[in-house]
């Protein structure tokens, strides 16, 4: 099942590293959108989710991962179920 993955970033190396990990680990069916907090639209979307830390990833509006995680991002149904249990909004 494809997922909508949104990453909220600032102008930092940590954000770029995490964005690259998402690009590599997501499956072809998943949609990835980057929202830079340096833009008005990025700030508006971050405010809607209550995001105060970058990088932050929101998946399907129900999973939120704040900061760069200490696990690899590898798209699979089991992976998303695990994220839902540990990072549910």
C-alpha cells in the first residue's frame, strides 16, 4: 500500500541526511514531499501538524518521527505497522 511521506526540513546537514535516507528507503509507490521551513507554505504545513523540530517526518498523517531516527528507513508493511505502534500521532 503506498504511503504519503512528508518531511519537514530546515537548512541543516541532519535534515539533508534524513531526506536522502527517505529517498533511498521508500518504495516506488510511496509519495515523498519535502516542506522546507524557510518557505511560507512549509511553515503553514508545519503549523497545521504542530511541528516544532526538524527534521520531522509525518507518514499518512498518523505517524510522526521527530529528529533523525536511529533505525534505517526501509519501506514495508511490517515497518509501517511498527512505526504506528511507536510513533503514532
